[in-house]
C-alpha cells in the first residue's frame, strides 16, 4: 500500500522553534519528526512513499533522497505553487491506483498501521478516518458516528455543535480509496490554474471528506494511540517530553497497555440512584483532575459501568449515549478525556413495568463479573495484571479481581481491595505511585 505524506506546510505557528528549516524537519529528541514517521511506517511494512513538498522542499529532498538510506522508496511531488492540502492528490491520481494511506508530516504519532488498514478493509468503505479523544475537543474538529462507526456528521471548529458531544476528533491520518477523489467532482486539470483571479486549490476536509458523511462510505477508527499535532511551541514541548518519557511508543497498540478502569456512578459522577437523564449527571469534585492524571501517566482511562436502567426500560440506548456525551463534554472542557466507555445494559430480575425482555438475562458483562474489562482488554491489548479497577462498591472490586486487576475502593469498607481512598483523585495518585 502506498503512503502519501503531506510535508509542504510552512509551520508559521511554530516558527519560533525553528524558522530556518521546514516544519517536518524539526527534531524530536534529535531526529526530524518526518524521519520518525517514516521509520514507524517502515517497521510495519509500509515502504512505498510519496512526499508532497513545497516550503523549503530542497532541504527535505536533500536529507531523505530516494529513501534507500532508511530502507524505503520515496518519490516526491513538488508544489511550485500552493494547491491546498489535497490538490497534490489530483496531480498524483495516476499513481494512486488502489487504497492508500494519507498522513500529515507535522504530527507526532506511533500507531499500529496494519490494524488501522485491516479495519478499513473490513468496513469496505471509501475512507477511514483515524479518530481519537483529545484534551481540547471544544476547539477541535469532531466526528459524529453511529454504533457501527459510520461517519454521520463532520463538525469543523467553526460549525455549531450540540450541547453535549462525544470526544471523537479527527487525527489527520486516513486510509483513502482513489474513488473518493473521483467522486468529489474536482477537475484535476483545473487544480493549480487561475480562476477569477485566484489559484484553484483543494481542501481535503471540506471538499473530499466532509461530503462523504452520511453516505455510508466513510468510517471512524477509534483508537487511543498517540497522535498529536506539534503546531505550536507549547505542543512541540509537550510531544518532546512525551517522546523522551516513552509515552509515544508505549501507546502503540502492538504493545501491551496499562489501564485504569473507572466505575461511573459514585466514582466519576455524583450518585443519585438510578440516573435517568442528562440533567441528573454531575461530575464529582476532582473527577477531571483525576482523569487528567491518568491521561498524563500513559495509562488508558476506561469507564466500566452497569446500566440496568436500559433493561428496566427507563433509559434508551440513545438517552444513555447522551448522558455519556455530557460526561465526555464536561471532562473535555477541563482538559481530560476517556479512552473508552463500556456499559452493561442487562439486568437479571424480571417483573418491571416497561422492561425490555431480551435484556433481562444473566450475562457475563454485569459487574461483579469481568466481561466489560475482558472486552476492553481484547479491544486495546491491555495487560490486566498491570491494570487497576477503581470503584465505590463491592461489585467493582470483585469485577476487578475477577479480571486479574488490582483494585482501589473509594470509601471505608473492606472488600479485599488493594488500596482504599477517600476520593477518586487520591486513589489515582496512590495507584500512580505504585
């Protein structure tokens, strides 16, 4: 599979870090970020590369040459004039004969590309977007998808968004079929020419990807792996620190992950009995701080919650999703994010008015059983023996133990937990000291 890397950006916002070199040549721990990207691809078998270059292109070409020094084959497309961030794809159309990876050269990442591509092929769509939660969803482009991952809406930064939303952000990594280019209706010959006194350019998001929302031809690939823009001095400093601390490499799903599982009611949000609507949802004091500590540690922050209100017919799946959207939105406003949310909709006891019969079963996912944790471990390659379960009740502790995790209780009772704490923040701090 070919990989196209867009490496033509000027890096205006990060010019204070290095103004005399192109942005992709800025070094992370002594090595240009673009070289780190290429090595990540090569190690996973992606060696057929096309770099689209423009600003200070001679430096990039001079450094990488034909790629043989790094064990890859590199071709170049030099934009003599700005064509937009996707114009080069139309000039390269004859080389793009099958699905290809499209990546940004100004992001720091280390992901399992084969896993990403396998997902794309299983879905059979024209485009798959790498999506993830981040610490600033309020000013990021958001994707809204259905339960199958089909992209339904694309909310750009400037678009009005709902009050509550899932923290699902486009990370700028894509698998694209060339058919998506053909469907756009863009005239390849017109790209780069003058029209009405302006150069014809192509915007990837607005002209190619966003129109595919709601067509069933574009999917979201949700992953907690490390992908961060380094476009500002502050973000550059943060990714450099993450790289030196080993966080970037460790988040690749080829590596075993550590997770801190969190109960929801009474742990992340204030306990109100059976929570049935969004108005009743309120984070406990310090919840965002605790989740931010987990995020910074490199552990996955994953919610595992029993929600029998669905089986009882008191809350629908859509209503539960909206409650969880509120949870993610509130955390996101404070710079925290969850890597996954797992819930059990079942309940074993029958006889409630309005109940959903097919959900009134003895299942394997309802705590104190370990099903939700085991499913998360399968999805994210988690080493459960190195992970923790935090909750405020006996079922949380028993579920954690059944999964092989260590456990922490918020409260003062004894259920055989490894750690006891008064608050979620205290529990997380004690865990991270282990």
